[in-house]
């Protein structure tokens, strides 16, 4: 283990209270730029020892590394972000971030790890939707005078290592006439996947937002509409990620449960951060169910159950 890796203490249970709208961000460098990742996604920070090359695969996969009893794919993050350029070159300070997606570990080579910072999601901003830009970045935040880019590791893992939902078969289509679904998701790729799976399963009235704050403002406006007889006529269910700029999913859920009108809306968490600790936090703020990414089939089935469509005959 390198000296810089050994100085990083990863504790995924630091923030014990739900709805504080805060997170712990691990800041690191790749190619001279500063990036960040939620500590809750990081299992370990390790030194890089022996890498075994593979004959085929995505060009950003260096090979595999052994981490105790596991053999884990190693993704060269510099190569993925910059291609075959000087920015993608390896350094003596390189170390390994071990992350986990849907119980599948993936390792990422980075050039230098700095430290962990506690930040408020209010301080983060979604990446501007600039025409032609498709960067794997969900948001940006200013930390210690530096602009830190929060990487969309789920999208990177899907593109490079083929992370997919292999736990459930496809979901048959059910006619869901005009049942409105609201979802909040900061990853562009996952947002598109959620929309596609909902539409394929029979939902047509879908409203997606890039963060919890945008979803909250939309829901608040609906609650103030005096022409609405029941809020459930306008929102059949809320699906939300946990980690999002401006307002996280737990804070969004807490706001709903404290609201005299919006409190009736079923809330479903869809996140790569689903864990025993976060299950407890979800209960604290009144979440009805949680599904781990990228289990889209389970997401659709659980949404049906919460709305009351599970007893309908599938077509």
C-alpha cells in the first residue's frame, strides 16, 4: 500500500443521520484535474501492485488485480477520460480506488488521492447541459478553492465493464393509463435507462429531474394547485436517487413526509448506495422501498407494487 493510500481512512458510516443533505467526498487527481467520489461508494484505497493483462476487452481496462480473495478488473481512469494522451500517463503516486456496483467490485487507477471533505449538497451544481458534451460527470463543487468534478462512476462502469442488471428477467408490459411518475436522477445515462424501462413496462406519464431540488420545486408547485383534488392524481410515485446535487434523495423524502399534502406520495429509492445503513436512514425519513442500481426490472416491479398495479393481469 502506498503512503498516500494508507493515510486515507474510509468510513462509510460517518454520516449517521438521514436528511442532513451532506456527504463525505473523497477528492483525487487524474491527468492533472481534480475529481471526487462519494465516500459511501468507496470500499478501499489501495496501492497498485501486480496487474495481469487481459488479451481482449475495453481499451481502458488495464487487466485484473488480486485483492485478497477477489480478482477485480482494473480500469485506467486516465485512459477512459483522456484516451492515449500525456494526461493518461501513470505516475509513481498512482493508487487504486475499489468501488462496488450491485455487489460487483471494480478498481480504478487514479494518479493521486488527497483527502476526504464533508460537503453540503446545496453547494454542488449539476453539470450544464451543453450541446455536444457527454462527460461522465454528474455535478461540480468548489472545495478548498478548487473546482471538483463528481464523476458518474456507474456510467463509466457500465460502458467499460458491462455492468448490467443480470438479477431479474425482463418485465412484461402492463397498461398503466396516465399514472404519473416523478423521478430524480443526476446521471444522464441512468436517467435515460429509467425512462426507457418505465415506458417499456407501460408507463407514459413520466417527469424526470436532474436533482432533488428541481423535483422538490415541481412537487411543491403541484401541492399549491387548488384545482387538484388528490395529489396522487398528479404524482402516483416518486423515484429518487440518494446522491444528487443541491438536494439528496433522503432530504427530498424528508421534505415530502413533512408536507401536509405531499406526504401521501409513495417514495422509492433507486441508488447504488443501498446498504443496511441506508436502509435504516430510509426508514427514518419515510421511504417506502429501496432498490439497488442497476436492477431496473426490480425497480419497475417495486414501483408497480407501491402504486397498486401488481395485482393487474400482465399482457
